[in-house]
C-alpha cells in the first residue's frame, strides 16, 4: 500500500471513530443505501452552498473537487446530502468517479441556539497530488477544518473556519 492510501485509510478510521466519515461508495445506487434514508434539510443545503462558495469557489461552475454526499445516519440508515443545487444557484458538484484525485466532504450541520441560529460543520478537502489525468502535480495533502455559521436575514453566513489538522 502506498503512502497516500495509508494516509487515506488512517484518516477514514479516525473520522469513523469520531462519527465523521463519509460512505466511500458514494455513488452506490439508492437501493443499496441502508434504510431509512434521511435527506439534507433546506438549512443543511444552504450551509453546504455557503461553505462551497467561500472555500471552493463553487458557483455557476462546479468545484474542481469531487463531493462525497452520503453518510451513515445516526442510529442507522443513511444521511444523504442531496440538494437542489441549481435552485440554490450553484452547479452540481462532480462525483468521486469524475475526479478521484481531489475531493471534499462536509458533515451534517450541528445546530445550536434557540431558533437555531448557529451551526457547525466539519469540512475536509483532499488532494492526492495528481492532476486530472493522474500525473503527479504536487504533494498530496488533507486539510480538515471546523467551520461555524450564523443565520441572519440574508441566510446562512460562514463566520469562521479553524484548521483541525493539515498533512
């Protein structure tokens, strides 16, 4: 196993033990997902878009990184970050098969506040160091952050992201 695969496997074990690991087979058919399937809320989707715009230049053009939208649900089942991207003003993100060398994930938001008006997510960007055609381009790395949001009149706003670790 090469160094990159070892690093990915180690990270996935750490995240899984913390309850923050996407399902790697993110492109499985809906019938293969553990039931019940819970979909992201409108607030969840607005937070994903806000983070994507600020961190990945996600807009009319999709981010270059692939998006992992499928997570183990609390108590079983599947949490699916399947949002109406075009209605939210952004292009549909690429899937892992479209760009296996660069990807990102955003965990399910944890809301707080009386209404709730604040939320926190974990955000991770990964680059294996290869270009889209698989040629070495730069050193591989992971960048994991915890990001906070506030809901204001204009919607959810990214307030801060703190780096948890970077390789």
